[in-house]
């Protein structure tokens, strides 16, 4: 008796040699609270584009939200100059003087 193991893609169920698979780690997704690993074939994820020009934002209100938007979309509502002049998130605001 022999045991035969097969490797199949978590995305499509396609069977392939083990050496062809890559590991795709999903670091953040609304459906899960921790990173998850998928076995996939490179061709299955070839259509995913790396969004190299994005802006990562946090919206602080009643709830804190994280937004990842294309740079061009953000520039349509906010110029680079406005961002450059904005105060940092650490330390005192510019012009602040502690009471003496």
C-alpha cells in the first residue's frame, strides 16, 4: 500500500508539482483577524497589480478607519503642498508655548 499526496491550489484547486507553488500571505482582510497563508500558483496571481503609488490614511472620528487610496485620487482633493505644510502627529503643534 502507498500513500499518494497531491498539492492543489487553494484558489482554483489546480493540481501541480510542489515546486511550482508559492505562498501568498494575506496580512489584512476584512474577513479575518489574523494573517492567513494560501498555496497558489504564480499564474493565478499574475493579474494582481502592485499599487505602487498609494496613500495610506487614518480617519479619526467616533471610530478609527484606515483607507488606502490611489495617489492620483488623493491629489484630486489635497495638494502635495498642503500635506507638506501640515503639522506632524508627534510633539507640540507649531507655535505652541507652554504656560509659564
